[in-house]
C-alpha cells in the first residue's frame, strides 16, 4: 500500500508561510510593507471589477494572498547542489539562468519555483538563488581565504539533510516529517548576528566586493528580502513614504502600461545590522553590515521570444539615451517614450505573437451544439475568439529579469558599487554545480499555452460527439 505523503505544494506553502513569519519578526518594515500592499491590492480590485473578474476566472485571486519571492546568495557548489535537493521536496525547480557578472556583480543565478499550472495556481513561491563566483576575485590570496572560510561552513542542519535523504529514498515525506523538514530548513535562511570572520577579514572581503563579504562572512545564506506582489506598483511606491519607507528612485522594468508585461520592481534598504565579529587581538569585534532589504513587484503577461527580444532592445535604447548626458530627458520619460513602440492591447500582443495566453472556452463556446462544436474544433483560434466562443487570458510572467535584478542588487549594495567584470555567462559550469539543467522559462510558457489550446480543442471535440439529449 502506498504511504501517505504530504503534497509538495503543501510543504511549499507551509515553508513560505514560516519564512514570512520569521522575516516579519526579523525585519519589522516587511510587516508594514505587507499591510500597504494588501491595502493597495484591495483598493485596486475594488476600482477595477474587470480585473477582479479576470483574476477570479483564472484562479489567480487565491494565490495573490500568498504570493511572494525571496532571495539568497550561496557560497559553494555543494551548497547549490543541496539547495536544489531541498527545494525539489517543496515542488520548486531551477528555472532560467541569470548572468549578473555583466552588471558588475560576481554571481550567477537561477530561480527555484513551481513549474506546472496547478502548482503555480496553488502557490507560486519562488527563491532567486545566486552562487558567488570566486573565480572573479582577482586577488589570489583573498580568493583562497574566501574559499577556505566557505569550505568550513555547513549551511544545512544535520536533520534537514537526513530528511532530504529520506524523502529522496522513499519518494516523499509524511506529514510530521514535512513539518520537521520545514522547521529545519528554515534555519538555513535565518539571520545570524555573529560573523564567522574577524572585522579585519570582513573588511578585506568587503573591499573586494560588498557582496563577497555578505556571502562569506556569515554562517548561512540569510534570506535577504521577501517580496509581495502588488497589483499597482505605482500606488505602493507613492504611498511608501507615508508609512516610513523610502524606496529607490526608479522602478525597474517596463513602464506603466494598460497591459502589464513581464515584471516591474522597486526596493528599499531595510536594515543596518549590528554584527559581532570574531574577536582578534588587534581589532574591535563589533561593526555593522547591511544585508536585508525590502522589495515589491508587479507582474504582467509573459513574453514570447519575439516579445522578449523587443523588450530587451527597447530597454537598451533607453539606457543608451541616458549616456547622452544632461541633454537626455529623465529616465522615466525616456522609458515611457521608447516603450510606445511596444503594442499595448492584448489583442495586438497576441496577434503579433509577442505574449503568451491561456485559451479557454467561453460560456457560449461550452454551450455549442454538437454540429457547431465539430466545426469550431477545426477552426482557428482567432476565429473562435472573434466569435466570442473562446477567450485568451494572459499567462503571468513567473520569472525575473537580469537587468532589473542587477538594479536591485546595486541599490542594496550601496549604489555606487560597480566592478568591471568581463561579461561571461557560464551556464554549463553553473549547471554542473547545481547537478541539473535549468528549465528554459520561455519553453515552459510555450508549453502552458499549447496545453490550453489542446484542452480547448479536445473539449470542443468532446461536445461534438455528445449525442443530443
Ligand atoms: C537578488 C536580487 C534579484 C529580484 O527580484 O530581481 C532579485 C539578491 O539581491 O540576492 O531578487
Ligand atoms: Ni527580489
């Protein structure tokens, strides 16, 4: 007889809830932000019945309340390998490869998240996970010192690793084990005021790059932010100061539009932490470190490869104009102006193959008589939509954007930090460390869209063969 296992989606929800509770006690501004986002979301839905209806229809309303992402930065290949095993138990898999070295940040990253429709609908919790690239530290002695410090730490509790092995061997975790797993894994993400290095060592690492100090000096990869999803990022950004939060000046990503695309994000510095460094004879042992910050995001429709290419091209154009000096209009105006070239109705986005949609039968479509259903099953999607027999719902973008992520990293690292690293993506090396290939995010959206088309056609064929009552 099959054993009863806790469902991975359920373990993920328990974990994401535990993480949110922990972060709320560690970073009080996170609690304030959650209240603001929830107020703005409620007001947005009340003012926009069509949005409310669409979200109810898509099953998006339930997930909105629990939706958030976090981020961690790891130090070694072994840590990355094991975090993949941990996340797999919660139904989270590596999606996408992000090379942040192009933006002067010595990491490369993936996002662990659910991949299938149902799991995403239940709880799309994601963790943006970066791996430090020690090979980008120029100073050989410092590189060796960092590697040596990292090799001595164990970021998982012995119990967490034991439960991972058990889950892998048996195919899942029972309910009590799942609870224990959540408690044990939470320890990996916890903040520690005690550094594992002396203040002098911290300073050396910090001088090489702030991020290197953040990864190497502590016992574990503390969760550095937890981001709720808002339905109106401009409203939240505007209201933040009223609640004592000061966001970075610029919202990353596309401009405000009628049809939201991809992802818009903004962040704020949350805390300067007091740190107890390892005592040493010639240095004091107390100091500070800024690790944790806050962030909000608004998600829009996922783009096809063609749509994404257009997005990247327009964003590059905005940035190039900026380097034209003081004659150039400010960033917000440039962004709005350049993005006028990006179609802004769902009809155009769909017909020009710029964005992904989930196709469903309308009530009229579902009520077609057998003969008409047979004809409808064979006709093309545009025709079905034009006749009101089917509708196209935007597929939400579930991933991240490298240029935006770089902006978020930069803002909490202190802004000015800009080391020049030669751009070099190393996806194969990353995957070797991870012990798995990362999913191609665009292929996942393509498949989701295709599944919906297949389901729609097969529903119509089913209707066609129904004997009239
Ligand atoms: C991750 C920054 C990237 C996002 O939402 O783009 C990120 C980090 O600072 O570790 O979280
Ligand atoms: Ni983030």
